[in-house]
C-alpha cells in the first residue's frame, strides 16, 4: 500500500479562471504607482530628463527666427507691447481681446531681466529684438514645463510608460514646437492646462480637496492666459462624478466647488484704477507683420 501510494502521480493543478497578476487595464483607484515595469522602471527618470532636454533644445533652436522683423501680427501687437506699456500706467490693460496673464508674466520677467522700467523702455525703443527674444524664451520654457506636467498627469492616469510616451508625443509634435518660437499666449496656456489635468487625475484617483484646488488653480490660470483654457472645467466636473474619495454626490460637489473657487481667483480681471491711460490699439513703436520692430 505504501509503495503504491508513493508512486501514484499527483493530479494536475487547476489553473485559475482569472489571472491574479497586475491587470492589463491599469490600476484601480487610489492604488500607488505600478511595479509591473520591473527593471525598466529605473529607466523612466533618465528618459524623462533626456526628453525634457531635447524638448527645450528644440524650442530654443532658432528662437531669433525672423527678428528684427515680425511676420506674425499677433506677436507684434498684442502681448509684448502690452507688457511694456504696463510700465507707463497701472495694471488694467483696458484691452480684453486676449486675457492679460501672459502679459503680466512678461512684465515681471522684463523688469527682472533688464533691471528697471526705464531700461525696458529704452531697450524696447532702440533694440526690440532683445525684448522679443526674452518673451519667446519664456514661452519656450513654459512649453517644456507643460511637457513635464503632462508626464505627471499621465503617470496618475495610467503608468510611467504611458506617461513617457504621451509626453514624448506632445514634446516633439510640430505645432507645440513651432508656436514655442513666438511670443504668443498659445504655448504658455498649455502649462496650466496640464496642471489642471494633473489635478483632475488626482480627483479621479483620490478625490482629495487638495487635488480639487490644484485643478481649479490650473483652470483659472489657463483661462487667464487664453480664454479657451477654461474648457478644462468640464474635465473637472466629469472627474467629480467619478470622485475617487466616494461619498455622496453632494460631498463631491462641495469639493468641486472649492476647486472652481480656486479657478475664479485667478480668472478675475483687474479693476479700473485711477489715473489710467488707455493703451493705443496699435502702438507706434510696435511692428505689424513684415515691418521692422
């Protein structure tokens, strides 16, 4: 009996009906970063650093193209002239064809880079190429920041591999690179849009109030830079429906309201101040397309 029992083969193991490993459809809500990449995980950080370096290099390569002539009428007449004009009056632009956030940022950068309001006005009158190059570099840097924030949002939504692929497509695409060479508000808007997307991903995964506020701040800055950036509010509301924190719809709505209040703080337009001088629609010292700056 004992010998027969010992020689009897074991019955074959039954395979589980559902696989117990990582799901091919991503992580569940609230789960941490996936370890399914194994040894490749350590390559994501150097790959991201390399991608950001290449992204910035592409945006800075040829940054002086066209100067001292401007072949884009929006670049010549909208943002840089408005930023310089702030040195002559208060911060009400008296002009809302475009929101003023990018012009405010340029105004601050000009004062830090050139040293004083008088220096900015003098350089703009004698060598406007220098002023426009600084404005274009600001756009290029914000475009690179947008690529990094897109990676962070993709990591929250999916995993590092998908995030790196999405950031690479965005960072190397033609139009984002092309418009990073111009002092326009298109590329600077992408940075707060990506920030809002990062916060929205957090709302969907975790549902924390911090993520709502982060998404709201991104939406407000995006809409204050370019009006169409406000479309990200739709994403925040949609994420609130599937709030990762659970709870009743009323609690999710309350958290969404705090995020949208954060958006409203940045979206608010400046008030009319005393002693304001109207900025001409087309200042004489600014160029129109094809004319010398």
